[in-house]
């Protein structure tokens, strides 16, 4: 393994590597555009390691080196260590509870010294991906059985549970993206449909008056009965099913959502959700209001402000944008967190609609490429792993971009390869390079 | 199994593509369709910075700056940068306590946020600035910022120059939002009238600001910016030394002095008493000072030269004589046998002269100001058989008087001039129910009854007599520097008005001879100046005042109008001193000082004692104490009613304090009384010594001024001199002294004036 393999490039899908390279380069440039101040020496800034863009560049190089090592690794190594890696990931997650340091309201970060910090909840998606692939590719796994489906769901959702406990709700949502992998492997479509309908119901609950929604639901139910009246005549069970669904829906919108919002979520999270859908959150009582205020004391501006400024930045880009380093919104710090979560603003303002679409096109290309790479695998492990990578990337991209353009709540999810942050960049790069490595051995059947 | 699920890869691809389409749609909406984000980004980051040009300077006829600009400093604070400073020391330097310090920093934070500089203490007095400037490095977060301020180097001509103040909503509306909130704009005097010329043109710079509202850099290549254009300087006809003399002479008096140049209509000096220190409205205490002036019932901010409406008294007589002569109802040899009373009407009119023959002809009648003669002349004019009715006669007479510039606004280049009053038939119809005759209003012939005039109008009427029939509208500004040739503002002042050109020169000569006799043998002898042929007329106007609902006859107003020299007159003066008694007593000497000062450029040594005597007389009426008390207590009562806080009112209700405040006996410690007895801190003029060598003469006054500038003012309470001009005064006094080294006569006189202000 350590000896140099002359056939390292054999079977490697270079298109994925190039896309990775382009995205990382765009990331460093965007961070440079967002944090460069007039009169600074650019070269010195890049060498000094004191500026954010120079650090990102360093991580870019490190990711490249690690990627090379991964390409030199035997594919079997990943199947062999998948379960071990999962255990290691869970161990790290547990380690957070006694050793975390409190940064920006989250309790999910372990610090080493002052410069380096580790967020296991972020890192863990790699291990989950491998472990899930490993489980689904087992010979004795029959994924049509609910038991297997439950175990697969558990593998994905245990780390999610830990991240919720570490007050990282945003990261926990990422793990739900693995359902896309399970769907590909035969999870009934109804699960996805029900899940999707459920989230639509929750959002509708927030948007509409309770009574209006109840009437709409009732009308839908009556309409369904009317359309299916023939079948209803034949079997009464359909009627009971429809009434049952109606009952559950009304129950959810009337009792479950208010209960969850009042007792499960923290008030600031509720406020974030309301902010994202553009409604003012009116706290129930003074205690809640005080809780929100104390939550926000550390931060200067609330999320409503962030999203508004971010929308202004992107919207002011127009068709072709203002040009690199010319955006007034991003240059003068109107958008907070713009190096990390709101990095898309820099692109949107600097390069406008055309630039944004091209940029998103690169991502779309990446995802489509991964899906076709997945479909050409002989081994189930590689295919599952590839779908896992695609799902996680997709979830990050969509939520992050939607966040900046006001379509999703601000939950602090980075844009893969582009947002500032060493852990994030390294995790995604390692994920992608493992995929490239596995793909290079696509003729092999890995177990 | 794998094959069975193959189609699902397409579903996954569809989901991916679908989400990207939704994002693309939202981006299209944000970036292409919606325009508001672009605008909001501009609002976020663009800042229009107004660049204020320096206001124009106003010069007198000899090129001395009467109204200038200087730099004062504001102490600014940027709250976020204030760290670890010696608060106690800073407080000591500014003269506040630490509690005040903290509250000011908090205020600044609330006002502009912690990252932008906010005014901490504005318009620092020079010595405080000097102390702070040395130590400012010790106080991070504090800095000194320049601020241009208006300064009046001679401390004179307050009413004429006016002052600048922040725009109010009315001006904002009228200017079509040309001005912005916080702009300074001329609020009275020449500052207001010539606002457009003086203010120049505001420049605009576009800056980019960051999220903390700090200005980061210029927007673009500054090609959108408009540079500021400095205000235009004004050159006036004024002689600032003459103006200073006029103000000195009016010290402690209510009244006005107007001196005109008959050949151009240029105003040489215009003073109004009581006066105020123009620099008190520019410095750090301007708000307090303004409030004090505005609440003073003696009206120090009222320019009585254009707004004071007085009965003309005998000063009207030359005009009456001219009308009578032109109408042909009298001739130069007409006379009247007057023994001290005019019995022509039911009600006798007294005449001050009783000896027979004092009105034997027109010349003598003018010289001795015979009331009988002019009552008779007036009646003859009104009852002129040519018009067949007194009604028409009165109308004709009014036309004449109006032609002499009385009874209507003349159009001087100052805002809010008053027009005086020449009654017409309607006024008498109303009061006497259409049954009146020339006897009803006979005292109009001696300038009483319903006739009121302003001092400026009388001075202008003198110009007409001096010019034998024409005048130019009195005005201050000779030219506006850098203004277009056809400046519409000044055009109307170059237009010759000839309202009484039909009166022949012979007629004028008769009256002018009479007026010359006034000075030489008549009532105006105190005004005589050896070597100058002067024509003048005294006036003693009856003065009735309504006080507490009763009409009281107060001491007469003292009038004097004149022009000199008789041939090619160079100056026409009108002086009124309220409650001054006979015209010859107060007004005549004042006018003669003005004429002598202007024509000879200096006053003779032997006259200085007289100047000092007159300047030292306080003629402020005691009833002002009562008026002030009523006004103050009324305000206190309003305040108590509005707020329920009666602490202010109690002071006026307390009986002992009431008596104290209303005590008008001389030498009482009553602050109201002391206020009207207060005299400006002029140094008496001292006679010049024998002429010295020019070099020494030039050196002495300069030394003198330097010493005086550093020494504290003699009476700080009575006449608080703002310290601002001190910085500025040196070059100016040096400037004003320039002529002093060329002539021997001047220096000592200038010394007298400029050091004593």
C-alpha cells in the first residue's frame, strides 16, 4: 500500500477531480473577495497564513495531498474499515459531551489549542456514509424487509440524534439526506412521499391560519372521497383510510406542531424558522421573549437581518454582477457570516445571475456526474457510497443556497468546497476522493 | 434487484434537477425581475456627503472685512474607541464632571452609534482648544474637528449683517428642499437678503460606507461629484468706523441713526439702539444668548432704523414747505404772525417760539421751526381752492408725501422693512364718519397726528432735498464679487428715482437756505461744525405710549435730519433718540458727530468730550422694568399652566420679591432695572496727543491692541465679548491700521475706535 503504484491514474475519473479543483479555487477566490481590504498586500496576504483566504488555500493544498494518498489506497481498505470508522465516529460524538467548548451557541466543537477545532457531527457523515454502504451491500441484507430498513435508518439517524443533543439541529438534518440512498436501494417511495407531505404540512401550518388549513384539509379529504367514490363503494377500508389520514393531518397541524414548537425547539430556533418563511414570530409569553433575547445577545444582528442583507447582496448583482471586489454589500460587511454560510452572496453580487447560474451549473454537473458514476458500479457498496456522497452534497448545496436567497431557514450549513472552514473542506474532499478511488476499481466487486 | 431499482436513479436525477430549477427561478426573481434590491444596496452603501462652501465675506467701503469666516473646533467622540483614558483629566479640561461625561458618551452612542464620530462639545473657546490640542493624543477616541463659523471682527453692525442659524421647516419647504436639515442659512440682515450670493453652491461627494456607517472611500472616480463653489463676497458702502461711532453714540438709548450717501443711495451707517453683540450669536453660547435677546422687551434685535415707526415731528417741515411752495399756496416771502400758539382751528396748537417775527418768512419759519406757520401751510395745501374740496386736497397732499418716500417701503436690501404711515381720506372717513376738514388733522403739518415714518425714510427724504428732486433706493451693497454683469439683485439700486422732479431748483434752494439757517441761527445750532455748510432740521415728536391700558404722555422723541455739505452733498443723516427731549438736545449733536466724522474722517479733539458725554447718557425708559416683569411673569404663568411646575412662577408671586423686581428707584439692585441701566463697556475716547512720527504711530496702536486682546474685558458681565474674534482679530486690526501709517491724523482716532469697540 505504501509503495508507489505506477497505475495510480488508471481508472480515475478525472472529470470529478477537475470539478473538485474548480470549486475549491472558486471558494478561495470568493473568500478572498469577501475578506480582502483595500491596501493589503495580496501576495503577503496569501503567504502569511494570517488571513482567511490564505488558510483556506492551505486547507485546499492539504486536501489535495490527502486526496492523493486516498487515490494510492486500496479500495478494500474502505470496506474493511467502514464499521470501525462508524464506531470511531460515534466515539468522537460521545467525546464531545465532556470536552466541548462553547462557541456561538453550539456545543458540538472540540478545540485543540486556539487554531484548530473539530466538529465530529460534521465529520461523522463520512463514516455514516461508509457504514450505510457497507450495511446495504451485505449479502444477507434484504432491504425489502422493514427490519433492514429500520436498521439502515438507525445507522443514519443515531449521529443525527447526537447532533441535536449538541444543539446542532442544522447538521442533524443532513443525515436525513441518506434516505435518498435508501430510496435508490428499494425503500418504498411512499416513505419519501409521506415525508415530503409531512414537511409541506408543517410549513403550511406555519404559514396559514389554523382554521383555514383545517378547512382546506377537510375539502381535500372530501374531494378524495368524491373522486374515489366507486372504490369506496367497493371497499369501506379506503374511506376509513382517508378519514384516518385527514384525522392525522388535522391532529398534526392542530396539536403536534404547536407542541413541538413550544416544548421541543428552542425559542430562537422557532424564530429562525419563522424568519426564513418571512413571518414575524410573536413570542407566547415574556419568558420566551427573554429567552430569545438572551440567545441573541451574543450576536449582533438577528437572522432576519442576515437574510435581508444577503438577498439585497444577491439581488443587487443583476444580470452580470458588479465584478470581483466591486460588490458594495459584501465588501463592506453588510452580510454577516459571509465567508462561511453566506459565501454565495459574494458570487451572486459579484457575478450576477449569469455567474450564479454557471456556478450552480458546476454543482449540478458534479451531482449528475456522481449519479452516473454510481450507476456504473458493479459493487453495491460503491453505488451506495456514491449515492450517499451525492445526497449529502445535494442537501448542503440546496439548503445553503436556499438559505441565502430566503427559501430555507438559516441553519448554518456550509456550501461544499467553497465556504470557509477547514473541517468542512477536508471532509467533503475526502468523501469525494474515496468515491474517485472506489470508482477507479469499478470492475471489482467489493463487499 | 439492482435492475429493478434502475429507474429510481432517474427519479433521483429529477429531484436534483427540480431543486436546482427552483433555486434558478428564485435567483431570476431576485436578480433580474426585482429592482428593489439594487436600490436597497445603493441605500445601504452610498452616502451623499455635502461639502459646504465658505460663505462670502462682507467688506466695508474701504475694504475692511465686517463679516468674516473663522475656524472654531468641535470636540468629537467615537465611543467605540474610547478606552483607558484619564477621564478626570479630560473632564477638568472641558469643565464638566464625570457623570456628565458618561451621559454624553452614552448620548453619542445613542445618536450615531459607537463607530461614528459625534460632537462631544461644540465650538470650543480658543483657550480650551489650546489646552485640548496639546493633550488630545492622551484621549483615544477623541479628536478635534474644524468648523467654519461667522465672525464679526469689529463687533459692530449686528442688525445689518444679521446672523446665520439652522434652517427651520418653513425655509425647507420654501426652498423646495434645496436646503437640508442642519444647514445654516442667513436668518436676518444682509445674511438673509443676500443668502443666495453669500452661501455659494454646495458640493456633493459620493462616498461608500460600510455596515457601521463609516465612510470607506470615494465612490467611482469622483466623476459624479460636484465641487463646492465658495460664496460671493459683498462690497458695501458702509464705513465701519462711522458705524462704530453711531453705535457708541446710541449706547444706552433707544433710537436709530441712518447715514446715506445722497449721490448713490448707499448706506454709510445704520445703527439701532439698544444693540447687541453680533459675535454672541456665533459662539458656543449662541442658544442662550439668542433666547436672552429674544425675551428682552427692550427689543435689542429690532432694527429700529427700518422697523421703528415714529411720528416725524418737525423734521417733516421741509417737506411740507416744499409741497406748499410747489402747490403755490405759499411763497418764500409768506409769513405768519405767531406768538406761540396757532389759533386757526378750534384746538390751539402750541409753538415753541414766542417772540414776534420768528416766522416772518419761510426761511425764518423753517429755521425756528414755527408750528403755526406749518399748520397753516398744511391747511392751505389741503384746502387748496384749485381742488375744490379738502378731500381732493388731502389726496393730493398724500401723493406728494408719498413721492418723498414716506408712507411706503422704500425697498432697502434688508428683510422685513416697515413702511410707516401716511393716512389717506379713508382713515379719517372711518374715524370721523366722513365729517372732517383740514382742522381735524392740522397737526399733520407738523408731523404729528397719524403720520409715522421710519428713520430710513427720513434720511432718504433728506437725500431728495439734497439732490434737489431725485434719489436712489437706499442700499448697502455696492457690488457682488464675481457676479454676472446684469445682476438682477442690484439692478434696481442703480435706477434713479425722480418722484418730485417737477419741483424747481429755486424752490429747493429756498428750503435748503431755511435748513442751513436751522444750523446757523435756529434750533439746530448744537449741530454746527465749523467749516462745513450743513442743512438740517430738528424735530421734537410727541410721544404717547399705552401702558397698562392708559395713554401716557412720555418724554418727547428727539429727531434730527440733515445733509452736508450744502453743495454736492456727501452725507445725509437721520437720527432719532427716543425720549431724548428736544431735537437739539440729543439728536442734533449725534448727527453732527456723524457728519464730521465722515466728512473730515475724524473728530476734533475738543468734541471727544461731548461724544463721551452723549455716549454715556442712559435714556432707557423705566417702564421697561414693568413691561419686562409682566412678560416674564406671564411666561412663567403659562409654563406653570402647561407643565404644572410653578417654581418659576412663585418668584413673581412672592410679594417682597415682586416689590423688589418692580423697584425702579435709581441705584436699586433690581436686576431688571440694572439690565436697562447697563451700558456697553466702551472705553471713553481720549484726545489724541501731538502728532508723532509715522513709524511710531504705526507701532503704538498695534502694541496696544495686542495687550488689550490678552487682557480680560473690563466689564465681562455687562458686555460679554466672545473670545472667538481674538484669534482672528489680530490680522484684521493690523489690516484696519494699514492706512494709519500713511497719515498722521488718523492713527490716534482709529485707536480710539477700534480698541474701544
